[in-house]
C-alpha cells in the first residue's frame, strides 16, 4: 500500500489549497492516471497515482479541512492505493530535492 500526497514544495507552488476532489474507494487506476484534483487560490490541478492499483482509502478530513495540506503537506496524505507490483521509475528523496533545487 502507498499513501499519496503532495510535497511541501508543490503546496508552496500552488499557494493556499482550498478544495480537494478525492477519488472513489475501489477505483482501479494505472500509474500516472489522474486520481484526484486539488484546487488552490492560484490554480486547479490533477494528482496522479504513481502505481497501478486500487484506491483503498481517502483522507475524508480534507473535504472539510483542506488547510491541513497548507499546514504540513509532507505529513498529510490524500489517498491510499494498494498496488499490484513494485513501482519503477520513482524518484528517491535525494533525486527529488535535486530537481527542485
């Protein structure tokens, strides 16, 4: 199972997050499919699943309190996906920080 969210860097780029459209539990997705939508004061955008799998849980608290991501994006998850096989091509934390530097 993987918990999916956005990084603090992404939240800073989006600005104040005001709304989430969460995916449906049991929805089957392929890697890089749009799974959820995030809306901020600047823009609305898709959140993609990093793996093939099925949505098994969503953070319903975000429906009434999207500010949780503004407060601490790195600790706030959006949805959980149970994946079928190990994901490939994902960045390590060090690789990610090198890209955003």
